């Protein structure tokens, strides 16, 4: 019989993980307040209370650290969307999709997200890399959501994967509109109304009829 060797984490592993998390947190705050270009690695290590050597032990350079901050924000968003969609297990399937979309749009109202995700990231990564990372997170969720909705009869007959790509484009642009507005609250409300109309237009006819009957 072959027994797999368990991976045992020691104090050094835990310390390393804490140092990395501290650097990401410090960089996240500084990038949000001052932007990528105006934030130096010395600013980050001072804010984190670690040495420059510690920074370069975990990250190749400042851009590598920025990518870690960006993916950290994307992970936060994914967790929030899942929590919002699953908050009421008894809610209709379409309502859970709507709640996930609302959470995505609400995320765009936060100053840290606006600065790092919507303003700085495209310039730091370049358009292709930015879209690649964004798609890795948001597109995967949308593909699953649209495929499940189609399987449950919530959607009009369609190619759920193509629809997921189109929805990603809509939500990405919606986020940019909200982030660039002088009044983000008003912009969120206006954008939300248009997105609502779009979502309703995708519903299977019997689903719309059921809602009207209710």
C-alpha cells in the first residue's frame, strides 16, 4: 500500500504567508491612494514594515506585486458575488443571477476598486493582459451562471457561452461608466436600470409570464 506523505506547514511557512499578505495589503492601500506610478517599492516596504529583500523574495518587481493586489481584489469580488447569489437559497434562480450582477456593479462604486481595477490595471498590464485576468475570474462565473440558467429553463434558447462573453462586455463597460461618473450613486442606479432591462430580455417567455402572474 502506498501512503501519500502529508504536507506539513511549519512556522516559517506561516510567517512567509503573513509577510506576503502584509505586502499585498500595504500595496493595495498605497496604489488606491496614490496610483501605481507614484508608489515606490520603498513606500511599500515601509508601510508593510518589512525589508526590501522580503518584497523581492515574494515578488519579481512592483508590477508583479500589483498583479497580486489586482487578483486579490478579484478574489474578493468573486466571494462577494457568490455570497450575494446564495444569500437566500429559496430565491428563484433568476433572482440569484440578478443579485450577483448587482454585487458586481456595486463593487464598481468603491474607490479602491475604481482606482486599481478600472483605472490603473489597464495601463499597468496593457489591454490584453488586463482582459485576460478579468476574463479568468468574471467570465468563468458568467459561463457557469448562464449555463445553469439555460439548463433550468430560465433563459431563452441560446448559446450560453457566447452570451457569457457578451454579458462580460456589458458589465465591464457598465463598471467603467459608474467609475467615471461624478455621481457614482446616480450612475449606479441608472446603469442598474438598463442592466435590469437587458437581463429581463434574456428570460424565457414562461419565466416572464410567471413573474407577471405573481
